[in-house]
C-alpha cells in the first residue's frame, strides 16, 4: 500500500483507535438512513441523504438525529439536529471543539484530523454493509423472552423487528410461575400493570411424600420481596403474553411481523442475513444483531452451533390443566409429590384454574400422546380423593423434560436467549424466568454498543454473567426432579429421612434461592467501572423499596433509578467512583432523593458497609465505596 495508508495505520495504532462494528440509525427524512461509524476513541457520522448537509451547525433541510460526542464515544442526540460541529457538503459531521474549529492550524488539530481521517477510512470500508442492513436488531420469536427483549430495547431507544411464525397469542398455558425479580423486569418493560390483575399470590414450594406429609419446604410468601414485588406469583402464560404484547404495541420502535418463518441465518462481513418466508413470499433480511428467542428448536442456535452441556436428565410427564368451580381446598403453593414412578406435581394457578403433572414411564406411549382425558381425569380424582368433585379437563399434553445448557450463547452478531440457550426442568419454576433475565442482561449492553457508548467487548459479558446462574438453576431443578423420582422402598425411605433432617436445619429454606442466585462474578464485571471488589454487595442487585403514593397506590423506587447507570450515595461520593460514574454517564442520586423510601435505602447501604454504589441499568451493583 501507499505511504499515506501505512501512516494512517501507524497513527491508529499509536493512539489506540480500534474501529468496531458500525450501526445504522433511521434518518427522519423518509427513505433515508443515517450511518454511524464508531471507533473506540472517536468516530464520524453522516447521513445517506446527501442533500441534508449542514454548514456551521445550521440545518439546511434534513432533521437527521444529531451525533453528540461524549468522552470517547458517539451517541444519538434526541434533539433531532446535527451537532454544533457542523458537516461538510456531503453531510459528514466535523469534529467540534479544538480539533475541528478555531484550533485547526495547530499541530494538535492536525493530529486530530489524522485521527478522524483514519476512522473515516476504516468506516468507508463498511459503508456498503451498513447501508444494506434492514434492521438494527431482529428478534426471532414472539414468546415472553422475545417480547421482553424488544420492549427493553425500545426503552433504551433501539428499534427492533420481531419475526414470529404463529399469529396471535399461543392459547395454551405453559409456564405458570414467576418470582419477584421477573416481575421487576416486567415493570421495566412496561408490562407489570397489565399483568398484575392476572397473577395469583403463591406461598412457595413443598416436597411431600405419597401421603402428602411434608418433607421439605421453601417459603416464598412475602408480598414485597427484594425486588419490590411478590416473591412468588402463579399465572396463565397467555395472560402474560397479552400484557407483553400490549407493552410492545405502545413502543413505536418495535415492529412485529407474524406468520413469518425464519428458514436460515448466516453471518458474513460482520452482519447477519436471514432467509425468511411469509405472506409476501421468500425474503432476505439483514441485521446488525439477531436475538434467537425461538425455543429449543432455535434456527439461530443452529447457526451458532448445536453443542450443549447435557446433564443427562430425561423424563416424560403428562401436564393436565383443570378448571373447577368448587374450591379444592389446596395450599396456595406448589406441591411436589416424591413418589418414585408415581411422582406428580399439583398447584393452583388461578381463581378456578389448577394444574397437575404426572410422571410417565419412558416406555409408556398410551397416556398423554393421544391426549387421553379419561386417564387424566382418573389420575386427578385419585389424588384429590374425591370422585364426585366437579372438574373440567382443559387440556392434556405430554412433555419430555431435559436439562441442557448451550456451550456458546453468541457467535458474532448472533445471540441466543431463553430456551434457545438453556432447557430447565420445570420443578423449581425457573424456566421462563431465566429467559427474562437473559433479556434484561443483554438489552442494555446491546443498546450501549449500538449507541456507541461501549465497544463490543461489553457483549462478551452476557454469557459469562448469565451462564453461572442458569447452570445453578438447571442443577437445582434436576436435583428436585431426581429426588421426586427415587425408586425402591429402602432407598426412598432413606432419601425422605435425609430431606426431613435438612428441612429442620435453620435457614435451610433460604439456602435454595441463595444457591440459584449467584452474584455477578469477577469475569462478568470486567469493565472499566469496576472498583473496590471487596464490597459484598458488588455483583448483587439493588433492592426495590415500595411505599404509597398520593393516591394510595404503590410507588416503587425504580421509578427514581430510571433506565441508565446511577451513582447512588449517602453524602458526597468518592472521587474515584465519581470519575468512573462520569465515564459511563451515570446520573448522580442522593439517598434523600428517594423520598419516603430513603430510610430503607440508607439502611440497605449501611447494612452492607457501603456509602456509595454504582448501579448498572439492570440494577446490578458494579462498584462500591465502603464506609470510612
């Protein structure tokens, strides 16, 4: 290559400028789009509408979103104008301040011009790719995980397109339980209010023997858990999906396309290409990122690679959904019947709705495969001990439960979430919740990278943070399923005795949740805002406190935290932590800003030995300053 090109490369290396993926954002002029080139140090943005140039910061027709520099990145300014630095005759924005204005004759300004030139040359190589992108984010699957991911991305200002092969809400219930953390995620996604009336409080889980004697209990009965919602809620999945669809419909940044089947996904030149087929016939879509939320048979997971850690758990179960106008006098929680080959589960999930699940023999193809309602009716009546109770079988379905975690959750622009990344047996009610946590963890990171506020190394932490939690959940669910299915009178008696002993130990009931909710480890906090790792609340989520508003309704402290980074302190924050907070553009809040919940928030800080914490958008504490 010529000397100029070599000089540019040397200059880029000297100043540690690393061009990364380029994003496409819509221009407000119809039919046009603005292409945003990013680098780790500085970048340039221009509009593909070449007649939209501005001069000296004054608009000349196009109201394309303004690119504003802050520190070492570039983001979109919602004000809707080009930045004050202006642009040249083809719409490229000029660097503001000393490097692009009055100081242009200085050596520093000339070096700045070289930096900009290098970034633009690297950006030009990807211009054709960027202009060909159909959507910034394509989400495959409109189940709870996909809908939540879209709603969260919209909250961060990132448009997305959902592709779903079915039309409308899937009418049959599948998942029936969420905890307070998942309810908090629904709150952030804007679906909690719509979902609230459909949830029924539950009191946790009991493991019982065939005679319904309690072996172990896990209480989850608080109406205000750590995350500000009921610790345990039972529901019908169609009700949850309708609430999430309502939240998505209120977001103009989300496009939902139903009746579209994704046939294949390929990656090339840093972007994803999707072959889809719908009412319009075959189409080719391109995207900057693709989120696979399309279940265990995910086409996105196939594109990444099907390798998975298999825990070797295989069981067949018959699920029976029941409606009864009579009160069945059932404890308001989940019963797991540890009865070997006759293991079962039953619970109340609504005002007149109940669910039973029965273990089937792996070789039995009679019950369940043909939706044998007579068999199911006899099994339910036998467990109730009352042959005269008026019950109606709504549906029966047999499932093969498995325990599996994908080895790789990302490949370039492809990600997998929910059942596409992990399969959890249903015995502890964490399958749907794991997918919601995936969406919460990934959405803000994706938004930061697309907006240019972080480079793509941040996306590597998605798998490293989520996989430890998922693995523990899968192990815990597998253990419960194994304990329920222990056979042999002597072995079963020994196992039941051991379970009663463990249940009698103080604190045993809280050991289960503590095991499956590990804090975000050091590998997941490998970011520049990490500080003072010795604090025991780093990697834990900040609690949400509730109080009554002026109308007497519930008011929750997340309404103050908002959607971005927050530096929360009791008094003046530490200088080092404040510097890290500025680097991630964190809002600074004092404990007193939380009104009636301020005493509780202050007590939480002091109990954990901290006087200031830096909180990520997903409510995880990533840095803390101890009390002096």
